[in-house]
C-alpha cells in the first residue's frame, strides 16, 4: 500500500504534492459551503449524482460559487497585505507634490490647445480594446499545445488539488452535505477520527496523573500525537491511488480546455469583458490601455466569464472520464469533483498568469499592491 504524505517537516519519497497539515481537518467556513437556492425553493449545494451526472444549471451555479469564493479569498489577501504596509509621511508628501504638478501641467496643456484633442469615439475605443485583447489572449491560449506559463500554472493546480483532496478525506461529512456522514472504510480511519476529536480531553487526563519526571508526561503527549498522525497517514495512504487517478483526469480535462475549448473563444471572451466592464469609458479618460482605475471591473468581468466557460466544460469532462471508469470511484469522490475550491484555485493561478502577461505587454496597468502580490507568489 502506498503511503500518504506525512506531516512537514518529515518528507516522504512517495508523497503526492500538496499534503495537508495535521490541523487541516476542515476548511474555515466560506461561501463554498453556502447553500444555493433552486427553482423549487429547496436549498442545496450543487453536486453530481452518484452516477456522475450534473445539470447545466448546477454547473453554472458552481461557477458562481467559485467566483464568490475567489472574491472572498482575494479580499482577505488584499486586507492582510495592506495591513502590513508601512507608510512614510515624507514619501507621501513628495508623491502628492509630484501628482499635483502633473495635474497642473495637464490642465495647462489642455488650456493651451483646447482643440488639439479630437473627440473620443468610444465605440472605436472598444473595438481597439477587443481586437488587442483577442490577439494577446490568442498568444497565451494556443490550439493543440499549452504555453509554458499555463503549463507551469497547471503544475501548481495539481499540488493544490492534492491538498484539497486530502482535506476532503479528513472530513467526516460527505462533500456537499451538511448532515450526511461518511461510512468508515478502515479501522485506522475510525480510530483517527475518535482520537483526533478527543485529543484535548486525553491530554488533559494525561496531565492529571502524577509523574516521576516532567519528561515522562512530555513523552506520553508526544506518543499520543504520533499515534494520531500515524493513523491519519495510514488511512490517507489508502486513498493515494484514487488521488493519482483523479489528478490524471483533472490534467486531461484542463489541457483539453486550454488547447481546444478556449482558443477559438478568445475573441468572444474579449468582447464580453470589454462590454461588461465598460472598459471603453476608462480608456477614453485615462490614456492607458486598461488603467489601474479600470482594473477592478476588468478583473471581475474577466474572471466571471472565464469561470462560466471553465466550470461547465471541465466539470463535464472530468465526470465523463469518471463515468468511463465504471465504478472505480466512490460516490463521495464523485461529489468531490464538484468542490468549488478546485475551480477557484484554477481561476486564481491562470488569471494571475493572464494579468502578468498583459501587464508585461503593456496592455494592462496593475495596482501596486497587486503587482507586489504576484511578485511574492512567484518568488
């Protein structure tokens, strides 16, 4: 039996990437666990059937949840990053002086040459933006072969996917259900859940004994913790073959999406993003192709339209491959395939690559804190 990934810092040669930490028994509550309303008035999480089928409406609902989760996580990252920034009053004062000077020069130039600037044709601006974005996206998403930057991002997707899978295995409830409990398949799995739940109480009982030396208590606590870790690793190890099979299905589905499904749609995607984000208005005022001021609208529109294409296609591709295995996967594993966090991670990694690509080509101007986050993530 292959072994699961042990806890850091102890490395294991056969451990899949992205092993969860010991405390990762459940993710914090988020929009990913929220119920979504259905036309009949019943609230539920969109999940595939046990046979591996999922309706189009459920797939689109899953895309909406993935986008909401992306926004939620992004807001948390931005707040966390900005909380660590140190301001310099002297630098702020100098910056204000420079900005005021530039504004004064702009007003002076406009007053000296009031008729020198032709009126802006917003429709033409939108056409230019759409055409330019289509060309650039076509360079990033090519038919038949992944570009290097997207291929690297999919490698990171695999690591995160493995982490999410093991976190899901550590849950006692089935994905997409608030009440449905998993059936214990192995004795070490049942023992792990019992001991991990009651570990604080067991430690407290250990502390209630008298000891000849403090080291005896310390050794007893360490032995208990090691026992729980070993049980955890034993039952997770039994799931590793299933994870490896899922990773292959994920890679096949995403590769098909980025090399076959998305390349012909780059023009349509560009049109939707420019129109939905009203980017022509910002372009007419800013002088940038897509300015810092316009970036929030651009990001929201791009990621919404990206996920609305990614989720239905990749979800169906994965489920189609799961169905072809003829019962190889458990029903709870089939439900895991619809975990919105999977698609949120794909969105984050791939869209960040898109923004970095557009920035380096001069088409997109990113906020300073966003550039800082991208640089930190790449290092």
